[in-house]
């Protein structure tokens, strides 16, 4: 199994051993996850499932950022100016639960993930920071906050910023300090490990004899959680979106190597590219900030349709989201479901064609092993359906195996009648018919009924409104 390593910029073999430590930077739980965030987690899940499929035994860990400027702000908005840590936990628990629901909808294997909330590991974070102070890599400044010294790190390790590029520090002035967690490459600075408490934080703080009243900065949590979760072993693979390379991952590397020594942190860095919406970066102000909830009325199984859509682009490529592309993804998925369901009846007494099955599995596997080529893998799935010499029972065998990686519920599609959602065209027509009836345009409503029937569905007008079901063929 080979993967691109964004630290070395090479495609490298992932060595086989008893177990594999997989770490994913998790969400900041102050709001709903947008579909770009979901791409990052679905890609990580495709990697997790691929590793299992390829015979690794991954242990998967994800942090939950429940303490930072944004979660504090949200908590104070909800609970007022004297909000406490307990209030913060309640505020963030809501968005954590929503996040878990989203993961379930896009079928990320969340039951296999060890989630660690930052507010559950504050003492370990404090110990880690004190360790850095003792080694001379951290210092308490006049403002009461504790910062990481890039100068000292660079003197000893000489690799600060390697994720961004070999010559990252060239021409840059070291020495300034930055308290906020996010900043541009141009404003390279000593960053806060422990932020001194101030009024803007209400009553949200932890006390510590050396560090004083305050709270952790963002970057330190992942260094600490890696250590806790993998019992001091380095992570074999660490994943996140490309935006995390600087400053977050750059600083994780510096903190961890400073305390644990060079090479004792992450072996392989895996970064996934961004999702754009209609060609642009997602932004709250222009309505392009989309969450799964935006689609629950428009399309059945939005989570699985989105997941299918994400399989259509390589993880190192940006992907452009449009509503049309999501509908097309849903239609493709529905086509596979219908095919597999039809096979269940036809294929009952067929023998498995072992040789052809093995050949197709090998073809799929090659795609996975070459830097997680999921689009190529899905293309081989479609080839399975189109290969005439294959009996359908054998096709299903391959599909069930491929679905161990894809996680699209292909082997057991949701049932057609009650639960299987209606095809998009039918739902769209039903919506139009509803509008016609509300406007008392019964001629139009009858005409649409005929169009729906032509697609193989029946409409019934009931006291609760119109109901649709699949017409039974006589
Ligand atoms: P955050 O909650 O902002 O820390 O982001 C959670 C994850 O989503 C991180 O791995 C980010 O890199 C990733 N991410 C943020 N925006 C996008 C986007 N537009 N497309 C893909 N991944 C994203
Ligand atoms: Zn992280």
C-alpha cells in the first residue's frame, strides 16, 4: 500500500506491522459541520476502510476541539457573561452529537473511532506544556500566557515549517508572538500553548501552579492526544485537510519533536484537498456554506449520495460541488441499488466464478494500493456490472467486497418499497403536483399524476397529503 506523504512529498510504502496508529484532526464543535468538513472525514474513512481491506489493523483516533475562541464565544452567547466550563461542555456536546449524526449519515465508521474531547485531557495538556518549559522550548511571557519558542526549536531541530516547504523560514524574522490560533504564514510567530485567562473568557478556565489560570491553545491538543491515545507510540498516519498544514500541523510537529525527540511523532502525513461550492470557497455570507441539512428535503439519502460524490475525485484534487453533481451522484447510486436488488432474485442458484472474481478484486486492489485511487476503484466497480461473462451472483460477490471500502451499503441496499427513497424525478414531480394542488390547478395536477405514473409510481391523495408508492407491475 503506497500513499503520498506530504512531509517528504514522496509516494511511500506504508509498512505492514501488527497494528497501525491512525489519527485524524477532528472538528471544532461550535457549529454544524459543512459538507467540506464532511469530505475530509469521508476521505479519512475511505483510507481507514482501505487499510483494513489491505490487511492492516488500524486503531483510529480523533480529537474533538471543544475549547477555543469560537466555542467560548458560542457558550457565552448562550449562557451569558458568567458561563462556566460546565456550560461550555453542554454547548459543545450539542454540536458533537450533531457531528456524530452527520458521520452516521455519510456512513463514516464512527463506532471504530476513539473520540477524545480536549476538555477531558486538560491535566495531560498541562503536563506536556510544563515538559516543554523544562526543556527550554516554552516560556511564560509578560502577558501571563505560555508560548512556544520557534527560535529555540529551530536552533535544535532546524526543520520548522518543513510541511510547507524546505526553505520556509528563509528571510523570515523570528521572535514576534501570536495569541490567536489561526494566522498566515507571513505572520510566523511564537504561538500560545496556554492562554492566560481574560474577561472575554467568562468563567471558562483551568488553574495550574506553573501555568496559572487559563486554557490551552489549539495546536497543543493534538500533540497530547496522540501521545495519550497511542500509548507514547508515534502515529503511523495523521490525516487532515490541506488548510491544517500551517500553522496547525507545523506546530504539532514542533511541539511533539521538542518534547519527544526527532522522528518520534507522525510517520506519514496525509492531507486531503478542499471541496469548493460552485467553484468558490465556502462562505457563510453568500449561502455557499452548506450542511447535510440543506439537502434533506431535496433528495433521499443525502449522506450516501454525498459520499458517492466524494468517491468521484482523488483526495489530492480539489472537488467542485454543485447541486446537479449531487443529484447525478444519487442517480448513480440508485442505479446500483436497483441492479443489486434485481440480482438477488436472478442470481439465486448461480455458481461463483472464482477466477473472474479474483481478477476483478485484484484490479480494484491495484487502484487502492496506488495512493488511494478511489475514483479508479469506483470505475472498476462499474466494469463489474458491464462484464458480460460474469454471472450476477459473482458480480454481487465483487460488489460486496468493494463495498467494504466504499461504505455505500451496496451489498444490502435499503428496501425498495417503504424505505427506499423515491427517485429524484418522481420527488420533483410530486413537489410540482403539490404546488399545482395548492394553487387549485387540478388540470395540471392530473397531468403531473400521469407523468409520475409513467415513471412507475402511484400517487394517492390522503388526508395527510399526497403519498407515493412504487406501482406494482402486473
Ligand atoms: P475545522 O472544524 O475547521 O477544524 O475543520 C475540520 C476538517 O475539515 C479539517 O480537516 C479541515 O481541514 C477540513 N476542511 C475545512 N474546510 C474544508 C473544505 N472546504 N473542504 C474540505 N475539507 C475542509
Ligand atoms: Zn489537530
